[in-house]
């Protein structure tokens, strides 16, 4: 009878331990799932921010390219004017040398 009582107590104890383990495991899995969802949301948010930043950078690069093109045109115009002045001075010198 004592052996049987010990067996019953052991069985009940093991069942209680298994229930606690199962409950704790469920809690752990739920926490892991929450962490995974949070991580996914964070990655989505970060990807969105990265995309926004890349878009802004592309826009700024485009603006810089436009500004560079404008500066090139201005420099070309200046060079053309300087070349014209040089040609004029050369022509004047040539005229003076002929006289």
C-alpha cells in the first residue's frame, strides 16, 4: 500500500511538473513570438527610414548635379569671353605691329 501511495504521489508530482514545464514553455514561446514580431516591425521601420534617406540623398545628388552643370556652363561662358578678349588683344597687337 505504501508503494502504491508512493507511486501515486510520484505520478501526481510528475504530472504537476510537466504541467508547469508546459505552461512555462508556452510563456517562453509567446515571448519569443512577441520578440520576433517586434523585430520584424523594427526592421520594417528601419528599412522604410533607409529608403526615405536614400530618396533624399538621390534628390540632393540630383540637385548637386544640376548645380554642377550650371557652374560648367558659367565657366564655359567665362572661358569663351576670355578667349574672345584674348583674340581681340591679339588682333589689336597684330594691327599695331603692321603699322
